[in-house]
């Protein structure tokens, strides 16, 4: 993952919050590789849940509700890995993967580090465990640098902490519900752009400590492998040997702050230049764009250009001139290739 990565492509998988209403409803009928992967996920989930993935995606009477964390997280995983399968079927291959929070589970599967069964086990059983802390907390996205956010949340002490650094002007905080309500009022008063993130639990905070023993037991027996596709960790902010992606890692993934900004910077420093967000709705795009502009200025790249116009899977490529477009926007892919 050094000079050999120059110009290479990173598939980026966001966490919860990237799921729009009715996500991917039409794709099972229009994208064959997507549909095939969704059926594989449905079969893998059946060992761990009592609801149907396909019913959850298509909706209808009796289908599970996507406002349940133990439903939306597995569904989002399945949609993301199925979008990745569709893109690969169209000839777009990742040289590396990078996940944000829950998105790391999808990244690990796409890289080949986890089998589909192991990935299904992590995303279903961990989201079931999260229900024990649901309702008492939450997360808020603030469009300010992390240093300013630390100053902003200091009056609340340990009730609010930084959950994720997504970009130079994009920070997520986590904490107890009452404290976050007060924070939102302050942000509104002071014209600080802030938005609640759907979820209703304080991920990436000390509240998650109560799940340590439960997750240690339920996620035992995983068999992670060293992947051929590079895995860039948002837990460490750097490349990682995927043979360590055991239950302890997946606890750290939900307990520790998300070092997404550091991971993107590491990627750029190691030669990666195209970042393709594989998501039903892009949420990390702006932060990546801002990061690449900073990295490009410091590393001598001429400019950063938007290289994908699809609403479902935008790609950012650094330091290239605009080429002709190609791809199929109907299937969430319209990647413009550099000459």
C-alpha cells in the first residue's frame, strides 16, 4: 500500500444515517448483480434474525420497520454490499476499502476479510445488542472543525463527546439525549449548522461499555482472513491487516471515535486518488472533497474533481482533468474515467 497504490480506487461505505426512505426499492428488478447479492444476504441473515431482508427493503404490510436499529443496520449493510457487487459487475473494482462506523462491516466483507456469514453475524447480532442502550442518547452532526466542536461541547463535560471526525469542517458528537437537546438549542441560537443523526443511541461513547461482555460472547468464533484488497481502518486511521478483525475489533468499532478524516488522509498519502462512496444516499462526499482539496494543496496535485454524477454512488478523484463519462446511472454508477 505504498507507491503501488498510486491513482488507485477506494470504495467508501458510510454508517447509519445514509438510508433514505425507500432505498433501493427498484434495484432488485433492474440490477442483476445487486439482486443476486441481496438474495445471498437474505439467506445469510436468516440464521440470525426472524424477519426477511427482502420484505424490509420492499416494504408492505407486516414488513419490519426501518426505524429499528436491529433492522436498519443489517438492511443498510446488504444494500451497500449489493451496490458494490453491481459496480464490480460493471467493471469498477476497488483497490482498497474504507468504512465509517457500521460501514466497516460492509468494507470487511467486500475486501474478503470476513465471510458473508461472519459479516451477517456481526451486523445482525451487534445491532440487536444496541437495542439495550437505544433511547437514552443520540448523535449530532456539526459543520465545524473538531477543535471548535471540543470548545462548543465543553460545558456538558462527559455528557457529550466527539464521536467522529469526518472532515476539516465536519464533526459528529455523541451523548445523552437531554444534553444533545441543549446543544441543539445553543447551535440554533448561535447559527452553528447542526443536525440530529437518526438512531436514538449514543454510539462511540462510554454508553457502549455496557455491551462489552455481551458482544464478546455473541461475536466469538469469527474467522477473519488477511484480505487481498487493502482495508483502511477508521478505528486506527490507517491501513490494517484484516486478520485481526475479530470480536474485539468490532466492539472497538462501535466504542471508539471514528477516525475517518485521518483514514482519508492516510489513503491520500499512500497514493489513493479515487474515492467512490457506495451508498444508497451519499453522506461522506462533502467531507472527502474538502479533505482531498487540503491534501492536494499540500501534496502538489493540480486540483480535485468530481468524477461521478450518480446520486447513489458519487466518486471523487484527485488531480485529474475531466474525461468523457461512462457507466450506467440507472444502477447507481456513472464513473468518469481519466485518460
